[in-house]
C-alpha cells in the first residue's frame, strides 16, 4: 500500500521541540506500521527535519515557532540572546511578555493566525531582560496543516537596534542645530506647517511668533573671534531653552546665525505674546559669562499673533520678518507688535521696489517740468525736471514715493539715466524753438549715480546724442550726498564742471552745511530748502517769534555768502507774491514754486517762452 502524504500529529502543537515526525511513524491511511515502500520517504523526511533543526538552531537571526494561543513552542539561541534569556525560559512564554501589544499590528497578527493572510512584516520593540529596548524587524509566516488549517506561526527576528539608533541620530541631526542643539529651521517649519493643516485639532485656533535677532552680535564676532561668538550663541540658546521651551505648546528654535524664534502654538492673544516678548528682552539683557568675557547683548524682536484660520505660514513669517525690521529701525533692544496698516505700507513699498525696473522698460515714467524764474524780471531762466510714475494700480506717484526705493535697490542708476536723456532731449527742443532764451534744464543726480556708474561718461554721451550744449544742463546734488560724514568732493563733479555742466547743491541748509567743503567744490548754484521760506509767509509779514526772524536773517546771510563765493541762489516753495518780493529784496536770484507754476508737461514751459512773458 502506497501512502500519499504525511502530517505531524495533532499533539505536536504542544510539544517543546521540533519533533514533527515521531520515531514510529504510523501509516496515515490505516494507522498500522509503515510498509517497506515508504521507508525511503520517512528517512527523507527525518533528514529534512534534521537539516531544518540545524538551520533553526544555528541561524544568525532570531527564530521562534508560536502556536495559535500566542505561546512560544520553540525558540533558537539567537532569539534568546537577543532578549538576554535562555531558550528554555522562552518556551511556553506568552508573546506579549516579549513584545508590547499594539492595536493595529495586533489586529493584523490575529488575521494571520486565523489564516486570513500568509505573511506579516513589522518593526517592533522587544523587551530585553535587563529592561532596555531592542528594536527588531519581524517577519511572521503562517504554517498550515495538510488540510490548510493554521498550525503555527514562524517568526524571524532581526535586531535592527543599531540601525534604528543611527537613523534616530541622523534624524536628530537633520532637525537640530549642531551648535546649540536647539530645533533647527527645518523642524521649526515642519511644526509651523503642521499647525496650518486642515487636519490639525480644533484646539489650535491661534498661533504666535516671537522672531528674535541679537543686536551687536557681528561686532562681538569680529572683535573677539568666531569661537567666542559661537559660545555666546550656545549660552543664549541655553537661556532661551530653559526659560521659554519647557512649557506646553512652545518651541524655541535657532533659525540661523544669531536669529532665534519662539513659536507659541496655543496662543491666547496679543497680551500673552507681549508678555513673552518682555520676558525675552529681560532675559537676554542679563550679561553672559563666556570664556572669561562678560558680554552684554540686547535683542530686537518682531511679534506676530493671529488666528490660524485665514492665514498661512508664509504670511506669518513674512510679517514677523517685517516686524523685526521695524524693531531694528525704531532703535533696537525692543519688541514690536505687528501692525496691519504699517505692514500694508511696507508691502506697498516692496511691490513698488520690485516693479521699478520693469516699469521703466514698460514706459510708465514721465517727466514734468517746473519753471525756474528770475526774481529780478520774472522771466523763465530754466526748468527743473521732475520724474513721475504713472502706476497702473496706484495712479501718478510723485518722486518722494519711489525715489528712495530706487536709491535703495539701485534702480536709480537706470532711472536717473533715462530722466537725464529725456530732459536733455526736451531742452534741446526748447533751444531749437527759442534759440535766444537759452533755457536750461535742471536734473536731479542721486549720490548712487555718482558712485555706482560712470556718470561723467553717461552725461557726455547724452549731451552728444541730444546735441544739447553742456552750459544748458544743470545737475542738482543733495548737500548730504557730498558733504556728509565720510563724504568727500568727487573727482566726477570736477570733471562735470570742466565739461561745462552747471552744478547745484539741492536742499542747502538742511544737511551739514560744511562751508569749507562748499568753497572747494565746483558748485555754481545753491538751492535753499523750502523750510526756510516760512519766514516770508503771511502776506509779506514775518511770522511772530524769534525763529521766524532768525530764518529770514539766515536766508539773507546765505544769499550774501553764496554771492561772495561767486554762486547764484535759488529758493524753492514760493507760494505767493509777497514771498517772491521779500526774497528778491534779499538778493535771491531765482525761485520756483506754485506761485509761478505747478509742475507740468514740457508745453507749459514752451507756452511761457512762446509768449515771452514774465511769470
């Protein structure tokens, strides 16, 4: 009789070894002794079991057989060593004494035991006898009987503690600053982004941020060295971490350099953030003892607090950065709370600054001209060129709205050259139509145009291209640009004067008024700032008080001084006839203002010249 197959006896599920084939194997068909035809098969099965036992016992990874009641039937030495135990201790031990149960893996494991799946891979923490955790990668495979019923689970366990620890270290390093050990920019943004996710619990309704920047840190780095600067940053981080990071809902991070952030994920409003900012200022003002140095630093802080709904991480960081900038601009060593109106103005400034160069390419700028009138006879001697920006969104913008932005961004160089070209071209047209008047054009020249471009070559090229004689071009330069601290007379100014171009000092009297420099510069004209003209208002009568009288005397003295130096004087901001007359009596040469004409297009000047009338 041939026997079709063999299976282990039912009681082998509860044995303590791998004896799946008994010494006297009965015939599975009749229960009697096995006949000679199956002896080779039995021998092969026993040899296979022997090989399996050897592989099981000598395997380099942990292995265990587990019954359907979650108890260990057999374990190999590698698994026992992994847990700090003997093999005998593990037999009949419930698996939960070795591995903590977890809801999801436990549910999936029960599906395996019930035969609903064949294999399961999980990463689990095992309980070592000494109390420490052993991270392992576990592969569970179902062993079925001949009829397909679940019999055992074979667990193959690989110790991945070192890899896990290495991964944890790498993850820590990726999310923490190596110098201060604080959370770094990456972790800060991860947590910030998480606050604004729709799935975030409803309890997180508001968020606050204190954006901290140390004042004077660069000076410490430069004078004492970077090693002292690094130690100071470590001390600052320690103070911030211990004072502000050990409360629920707060994260202290180093964002880079000497910038830190305190993120408040459960903000209670402006008052809470103001209190935190006050505490930060007070904490950082206390001196630091670093490598034998007693170092005092202060901090500027930008504070933003708002609801999570309706905002974004980008909005929060942008406004915090702007507010920090305001703290610096307002004097440092202080905190500033975000102000929406001030932020809107800052945003507008940013939008204008970034749009300057494209606007020039699109032809959005135009030049208006305000007549410069001789006070002795009322005739037009020249005109000041005043650039305007016809912005598609904000309308016509005067120079005070965008010239400072152009100077900050460097856009003043191409813009200034364009204004120079346009103005000289227009002055040449006046000369062609009115050759006997020789009306000059006065163009403002920014200090940055002198230092950031070859202004001499630019002027020479423009005069050559337009055909305007150099004597009919006047360049206005602010007093502070050439007479300020560290300023010096420029060789460029001398070369321009040698070329025949007239040079005027604009807003004279509002800067340093360094007369020694004034006598050395190749200047032709002084333009008095309009603030001095207040002494000539009120229908020709000086305003009451010593200041009004003093202003009038100052104007007279400056006119006399200018004439003594061979200079002419132009007054700005003339509003009525009485002012014009009193200035004429002081000896002032020319003037401009709304009394004579408001700035307008080139035809305004041409019409006056055409009628040959006094203004």
